[in-house]
């Protein structure tokens, strides 16, 4: 009853507020832009949904960036007037929205209230007195305040949880009587404690090890070994040492905590695969460890693509829309170098891999990529609770049954809508998700950003975020002659990059056969096998095609890549036949599609199935 009264009061106050604003705009038409800014902020907040406190911060950053752009690209009305109207509209929204959903510190609330009052007063006084020349003197103050506001919003890392978030913590959705569905917020906030492992130890097969003294001695480099610190890194440990036993001997020197777990126990099926793959490679006069990095031909390919990136970046910098488009194409292709280096397989030299992973910059924040992809996705492929890749699209697409159904998902039955959603993939992984990681210290509450306290890594996260936004999304508005051309350049790059990334990466894991494994294995070698899970949750397509291998950055051999991530993509064709034959022998489902279109159709059919309400599927 109390909740009902509160909701009724809120509705009444909202109606009164809109009525007053409408009357004010009717009396002062010059305030129309403020009202438009105010209502637009609310519309965006409604689309973005939860968590409200983070949404408020993100809308504030967008409003400030738009205000800065308007200072340089609008002449009528005066750009300062447009920028101030946008900011006043946001500040009004911020006060109203915070009162409904969030809690701001008193000092911040007072500061924002005074700022809103001052700016709104100046706006009315200057317009009413027709002192348009005054705007030029106000520009420097407006610019300074906007930059300050962006800085403060960026560092306002969800210090106070929004009431909307706390209401949902750990509660299963009960839509249509199904208690196994969760919203994204519920999944990311239902784990207590947030991160459970010691941040100084490595957990492998249930045992804990203190490898801090070994970091500088690690042959794969310090970044590779630090990626496993503070978490269960069993999958990393096994999959990056498939052709040697030396690591086992080294490991035992640093064990500090014993449990009932048999330390010698390993995935027996994976051991069989490793042995057979090693023998197959040796038969091809290929050394599994010494030759695992990029071949000379692969390095030449890297050089060609990097050249393409530099040339297209130059054209983009000078204001060419085609330059922005081709920067996206080459940005996708150079991701092959970043992907290889992110798995420590571009080179046997650790420092080259550490730098090479930055070739992922057009597709994903490279610092975040190591935690999201190299660790979490490859360790827990298609696990709803542990694979962050399943949670990227929740705003537009429902890719797993356990996501609560809402009305927007009904559109994913239409291919154009799916294509539209895919256009935002790289914007999400380069800006939206990294912003959340910086604010929350982890990815969706399931993967900790373990090196956030290392200054250079934290700086790298911020640097990529700022350069991506500045060079790819803001710069075009300064070098193109019109705002429309600048917008076209941004859309050409972001949409093209997103489409290429999504059309070749999402199909590898998102279909019914991969997400809902129905095969039950009675063979003790296959039960609870990490390798079997990798195979049955992944998909290949056109495994013998060089064309698709190049265009997809090697993702056409996804099964082999997940089993042996430390083997460069250019060598995966060597092991594909023996992996497939071994799976056939043991009855493990090995999905290899004869064409890209067939695998894409499998993904679209799955999305179509999940577009329907839970009671319908």
C-alpha cells in the first residue's frame, strides 16, 4: 500500500512538472531547446534501463560531449546558446532522475542545484536582453565547466548504489512462471562476495600457489602469468602448456595450500588430444613449441594490414568518409594480429605480444580484452554465470534463455534489426563496457579487473578509451565541413567495425546446438571435461578455405583455437583433421558447417526462437 501511494505521488509530481515546463516554454519559446534536452535525456534513460546510477552518469557524459561539439559546429542559433541549453536540460534531468531513482552526496546535489540555477538565469537574461555579443565571452567559461563536468562524471564510479539496483539483487525473475530467468542486473549482482579469490595467489585444480617470485622468470612473460593471479586459472594453465610437462615440475615448488583435490588429476580427454596433436605436428616436421608463433608469411600479412591501417587512418584524419570506412575494414583485419598477440601466439617474444595485442584497439579495449576474452571467455565458454560474452547484447538481443524476456526482443526475429544491433558491437566493447569496467572494477560482476591497481595498465585502459572516442568519434566533426558529414564518418566506421566483428565472432558460439548441449557422455573420459565443453560450444565453418580464413581472422577454425589458443591461427589447419577424427572416435559432437551462411542461419534461427515469450518456446 505504501509503495502504491509513493508511485501515485511520483506520477502526480511528474505530471505537474511537465505541465509547468510546458507553460514555461510556451511563455519563453527560447527555452524550447532546454525542454528538448530534458525530455531526450529521460528517453535515453528509459531505453538504457538499469542500473540507474550508471545510466545517469553515462547520459551526463554524452550530454557534455554533445555540448562541446555544438560549440564548434553550429552558428544559428549561437553555438554557446545551444551548448548551454543542452547542459541545462541535462542538469534538470539529473536532479529529477536522481530524486526518483538514485542518491547523490549532499555536496554534489547542492553544487549541481546552484549551477543549474546560475546557468538557467544567465540563459534567460542574456536572451531577453538580446546581448548576443556576450556569448563569445562566455565560451571559455562554458568550455572549462563542461570539461570539469565530464571529468567529475567519469570519476563518479557508482559511489552510491541506486535504489533500482538494490531492489533486484539476487532475485530470480518469475516471468511466466519460469524461475530460471534473470535480468542482466540480477546476474551481475547476485554473487557475494563479488570476488572470492585472494588477489595474490593462483588457483589451479583446487590448489593455491604463490607464483609472485616466478613472475619475472616466466618464459611467456609477466602479463601472461599475471592474468591468472587472484582467480582460478586452471584452464589457462592447461591450454597454454599442452605440449610440455616442465610447467608441472615448476608449479609444485610454489604450492602453499593443499586440499583433498588430486593435484595430478588432469582432463584425460584433453591429454589424449594433446598427445595426438603433438604427434601429428611432428609428422609434418612442425615443432609444437618452437614453431607455434606466426610464420614468416603470417608476419608479412601483418605488415600489409598494418600499412592499410596507417593509410586509412591518415585519410580518416584528413576528413575522408571513405577513409573512416576503410579504417574499419583494416581495423577488423588487423585484429588478427591483436587476437594472436592476446593469446601470446603472435610471437615467442613476450614484449612483442604485449604490444601486439593493441592491434585489437578498433574492436575492443586491449586491456579489457585480456580479462574478458583470453581469460573468461576461453575458460568458461557459453557459461551463463561466467562468460561475459553472453551479456554484451542484452540491451538489444536475447541470446540465452536465462535472460528475462522483454518487448524489445521480439524484433530480433527480423534480420535487419539483428544487423542494426550488430552495428553497435565495437562501440560497446571499446567504450560502453570499458566505462563500466573502470567504474565497477570488473566485467558484469563475473570477471575482476585484477590489474586495475597497476598504474600503467590503468593508464592504458583510460588512454584507449579517450583516444577511441577522440580520434574515431569526435575528430570527424572537426575536420568535415558539415555536421552531417562528420556523423556519416562516425557511423561508417563504428557500424562497419561492429558488423564485421559480430558477423564472424558471434556465429561461433551463439546457436541452439552450442548453447543447449543435449548430448550426455557416459564415458568417464568425457564427463566434466573442459575440452569437450570447448568443442561442443564452438563451431567451425569452411575449415579448408583460405579465403574465409583470412576474412574471418581465422575464426573459421574456432574449435581448434579454443583447444589450443597458444597456437597461431595460421597453423590451426594443420591440426584440424586429427581433432575432428578424435572427436568422431570418442563420440564428441564436432560441428563444422560447409558455409558461412549456414552457420549464420543457425544463429538467426536461435535468435528467432528466443524472440518469442518464454511460454512460447
